[in-house]
C-alpha cells in the first residue's frame, strides 16, 4: 500500500494530465470547473468594477489602480487605509498574474468590493486572460 497523501496523488494525476493534454488545455478545464461551481460566493451588497480588455495584465492592474484612486476621491474614503488595502491587493495580484502567465497577455479584471467604515475593501478579483483562447481565473483575497 502506498503512503502518499491525497495531495501528492492529485499532483501526480495533474502532471499526467498536463503531459497528455498540455498546460493550456488543463487550465481551461480547471477554470471551467471553477466557473461551474460558482466559486465566487460574493455578498449581495458587493459592488463590481470591470476593466476594459487591456494589452497586458500589468496594464489591467494600472486601470484598476486608477479606478480605486478615483473611488477614494469621489466617495471621500479614508485614503491611508484604503490605499493599504489596494497595495495588498496589487501585490498579490501581480504575483498571481505572473504565476499563471498572464502578466503580459491581454487581460480583463473584474473587481468585487465593498466599502466598510469609509474604507475600500476588495473581496474577489476575476481574471480573464487570453492565450489564443480566453481563460478565466478567480483570485480570492481571503
């Protein structure tokens, strides 16, 4: 009997799938599975902002930054705390985009957020990026 953990077995099976189908097809299938399960689970009071399709993931992040700065200004939010939330989001989002290979691919971001106690509170970012075919990923902040 093998003493491998379920995680190790899943990694082996995933590696076999990648070898058979290719990484892009496996990513497509995983994203479709996540979409079907409605993994977003967003509160009903959350607001959404969606960027236009940007030439790269980094450009999409810049568009998101411009939105957050405008939101802080127009809504009279607490700037220091809201920008701290943005910095954490941007740091994780850049790492995430680089990890999935979308840093330089055409990308669209959908941000779901709330405003609590006059502070910007990001919840979920949905990432659509295009490597020949559109691929959708969801990045959960918590």
